[in-house]
């Protein structure tokens, strides 16, 4: 059984300590990235983590001050809670 922090995009790889958004948890400070993976300078706290299996496994983060949830691959962890 996998936990919600397991990387669903490449589960066989051992990421160790990483700042990839697939490891973000509630309370982490993250920076939003644009679709090309570039930093935007927009920082926020993760308030909730949601998963969906409608079109395959997807993981979304609800961020403080953001109306829409963000795909976990579009953030990088700045500081863990």
C-alpha cells in the first residue's frame, strides 16, 4: 500500500530528500512553478492534499490564498512543516 506522499509519476525511483511537489504535505511552504518548471516567485502554504483517479492517478494541492488547486508537479517545496 502506498502513502499519499509516494511519487505516483515514477514510484520505482528513490528520490530520497527532494523538493519535488509530489512529496508536499499539509503545512509545507511551497513555490508555484509555471508549466515549463520555472520559478514564479509565488509562495504559499499547503492546506490540503487531494487525489483523483479519474484519468489515472493525480495529486493536487490546495494552497492558502489560491482559488484553484494546483497539480503537485507544479510546485517545489521550500520548507517542510
